[in-house]
């Protein structure tokens, strides 16, 4: 049995649950995420569209946005630090906090991971629930199976500046191409020119004729996704929107290594 | 005095969908008929058929006209790490050639 402090109440122990709304908060919010939002003392959210915000506020009237931490020219790193501080601070003060992020809360979402790590480091419970990401929507709506020829996925700026090795057989998915090279909280007109540089890089890897797709999952039920197919060498390819994902579908699986296949057969008994 | 029924909002319809799986199922099969049955107008139906940008524009117009809800209209925030995150100290500059 634990001791009860003399002459005072037992201090409340805070906790954190980080959830995602899915891309379409109307139809993709999971039952467990919904329960976490409804049962929280405080709900802090960062969302991409007003319908998602309406839904979260309808589920818990104590929900409030963290959007005010963003600024068009304010460094994202600074914004993230403030967002994490707001979430962790509420937990430390004793609240059962639900942080709600757009899409999957652990995909392209640094503040969620950092908040969970900080709360756990403080000795308090923290968990992240899975959700539907843009990548999940892409698999379904573009008919891409990541196991057919493999999948490589990167945040677009990371891909451009760090130049990871690319498997030309695998599907390549670049997230956040609409924020290519942006360090602030909003996309600028410079993204269009940077996107051309990215396409030039991809032409060098895949050739002019390889098909690419600019894809944008719909955040609204009933509205079709935006799907723009083009050849990488197409000089008229349109610039991405802030929500766009670029996909280069996989092609021509690599040949089977006979020695590797034989090794598998021999180990089969 | 004649009372005027408030105009139905697309955003309210979406919230109804979220709490009514059978309505969501019907809407998934036939958005146009379901929207019409719910009393939404041609402009709202056209927005849904026009894609995400048209829907967002229609919803933002609705919320702009509501003083309590226009605060919900914000730019999409992409929570991306980007290429501006240093993960190792900068190498010292090479000394100039003599």
C-alpha cells in the first residue's frame, strides 16, 4: 500500500498519449485514438485542415491548437522545441494529455517522438498509437505494394541533401516535396525551382522516361485524391502543393542470385 | 415573421459522417446522392466532386463566416525534420594554401 501524504491530496500523476487523426479525420480516426482524445484532461493538437480540428474539438471541448507556435519565417526547430515543451509541461503539471497530430503521429512528426521520450525520461507514462499515414493511403490508392519490388522512402529535403543510395528497382516515395528546402513553417515560391532540381536528380537515377506520380491523399471523405502522373523528363511537370508526395513506382525486379536461392534450398532439410 | 432555416454546412455534414458509420458507408458508395439527401446544395456537391482543394475552399468559406470558428483556418503544418537539422559538428575549415 502506498502512503498518503499527511494533510494533503495525492499529487496527480500526468501521462501522455500521442495519436494521429489519419489523413481523413472523419473516416480514419481509430477507436483507440478517439477514446484517448475523449478521455484526456488536456488535448493539444497540430492538424492540417479545419475539419480535423472541428472533429477533435467536438470530441473534447478542452482541445486547443498549438498552431500559434508556427511562424512563416520562424525556424521549424524552434517551433518544435516549443511544441514539445507545451506538451511535456502539461504532463509534468499532472494532466492526462492527448497530443493529436495529422496523419500518423510517428511519421514525419518529430514533436510526437520527442514528447514521448521526454515524458518517459521524467518517469511518467507515455505512449504513441499507430494511425493512417499518407504512405498507407498511397499504397491503397496508387496500387503500390511495397513488397513487390521493395520500397525506399525519405523526407524530400533529406533525400536531396544527403543523397542516399537508391535501388532503381524499388518504389521511391519522397514525402513533403512541397516543403523541399524550407526551414520555416510555410512553403515559399522557391519550392518550384527546387523541385526542378530534384527531378533532374531523379532523371540521373532513373532516366527521362520513368514514370513519376505527384500524389495527394484527400483529407475529406468522398473527395478523390489528387494524382498527377508524368515522365521525369517532362519539362512541363507541375510544381507540388504543400501536401504532395512524390512517388516513383518500382520497376523490373532484380534477377535472382542462384547461389542465394540454392543456400535457401539446402537449408530446407 | 418568417423564420429562415440555417444553411447546411459541409463541415457539419462531415462531423455527422464521423459518428454515423451507416451514413459514411452510403456516402462512400454514392457521395452525390447522400449529399443531396442531407440537404446540401449544388455548390457543396460540386466542391466534393472537385477534389480536396475545392472542399477545403468551401469549408474555409463556411468557417470564415462563423466568428467562433474562423480561428480554425490555418495553413497546413508539415511536421518535417527537413535538411536543416545538423547531426554532426561542422568540419573545421581547411587552412588556406600558402
